[in-house]
C-alpha cells in the first residue's frame, strides 16, 4: 500500500474516531468567543447603559467587603470599560471546595452600590459550556484529554492536506463539482471546507492544545526559545494597616499612565499588596493582558511591576496564545471569523462521514 493511501486511511479513521469530540470542542468554542456578551444577554440584571469609573470601582470593592465580611481573601474586579455591571470574582469559596476551578462570580451595579447577581462558576450556562469546552467536565484530567485531542486534530488537518495534495492539475483539484456522482460532490465539499479552514483550524487546534497542556508545551519550547519569564507576587510582609484601594489605584496608574486597566485584585485581610493588571500598547490580550503592578496595601509604594513588552520570546509567545485562540487579537472582525471557523469541523465531519458511508455502500454493492 502506498504512503498516500496509508495517510488517507489514517485521516479517515482519525476523523471517525475522534471527530465528534472535536466537533463538540469546536462548537462550544464558537459560543465562547462571545461568552461575556451572551451571558449578559441571558441575564438582564447585569445590563445597564452606565460605565463604571474609578470611584465606582472603589465603591464596588467596599460593597463586596461589606456584603461578605466572612470572605476575607482577595477579591478580583474586572474593569471592562463597557456599559453594564462590574464583574467580580472570589476565588476558592468553601461552597466549591474540591473543584479545580470554581470561583464565586458576582456582578455589582455600575455605581458600585449593590450586588445585582451572584453565581458559582460551572453552575450557570456559559461557564458550564466553558468547562465542557476546556475540560469536558472532567477537571484536570479533562483538560489533558482536550489538549491531546487538539494535537490529534492538528494531525487530522495535516493528513487531510496530504491526502488532497494534487499529483496533477491544481485547477482540477480545486474544482467544486456540484453535478455528477454524489461521492464526488461530497468529496469536493469536504475538500473545499478543509482548504478554507486550513490555516485557521491549525492555529485554533495548536493554540488550544498549548493552552490545555502548558507544562508539556514548556518542555518542548524551552530548549528552543528558553524558559518563560516567571511572574510571581512580591515577597513583602503584610503591614497591619487598612487596605486603601483609592490610593493604590492612583499610584498604580502612574506606572503605566497610557495603559488600560483590566483587573484589580485586593489583598484581602492578610495579603501584602493590591495587584493591578494593565493592557499596554503591543499587548494583544484585552481581557487578560500581561502587565502588572503590585502596590502595598496602604497604597504608598509600588513594590513590583511587570512590563509585557519586556518579556522574553517564550513569554511573548504564551501571551499571544489566548488572543489567537479566541480571535480577540484583532477585535470584532477576527472574533466573528474565529466563531465561524469553530463551526467548520462540524461541516467537515458531516461531509466526511457521508462520503465515507457512500464509499462503503459503493464497495458493498460491488461485492468488495
């Protein structure tokens, strides 16, 4: 049997064996491209025409501490810059102890005065879909499985390209014949869909595998481009003073005066510092950028900062993974295209499966 025939068979059996799982992961990924917007649309309580400013964020932090005095750990507030409630998170609540990732999710009114919605991660629609996409609802083992399925999907795309690669005329190979034998029509439909999605799907599958397998990715990449920069909180003993978000926020902004603030993390009752997360020019990630400033709980001193543009090659590559995977690196247009590409594996699976069934029927009818 020729190498080409072996590759074609490998492509067919890979698609038939893991194709449905790839479709599940891809279609849920399409939804997650717009999951903050979809979640807001499903929950009128968080919808508002107002945009929170710094004073509102400071008031929101005070409201959270007053509303939940028993939750003494750090709070994280997202600064969306968009109309609507202020999203907040409390990590490792006792209600979800034992789950790998299940923070308490809250939304505070844009003026910071009232908690308008409370949920636990995984217990409402969009986070259920997120866990299904990222972990197949199977915690850490599920994430590993998703990562390896992503690698299989990369192989599936490459074997499909090898199987298609013409030995003669490219014009003939690229033709889409809408008439003629059904077997040829379904083959052409599968072929064209695969060629349209070739580069985007390779990017989505590869970045997804790397996000799900961070340790394995680092092991492979470190000998080539060095180890990534390590980002850790400063080793500063907490001072017995009240946390002052107003002063800390004002000081943090002086470190990156032209940057967009994305997240605020409070020190809790025992932490040493506030942590602020900024998107500076050149950082592709809007929701989860990679520049940080740590400020003492009194708001008097910057103890550490990290500039994303000063990161080494490995860290810069990692900083691009999530924006490439969800299409956010280029704004609304690339997000829409990414969501559309996430639906392509469904088309490929259906066309490939139907062509395979027609081929099997043809062989049975011929007595083979």
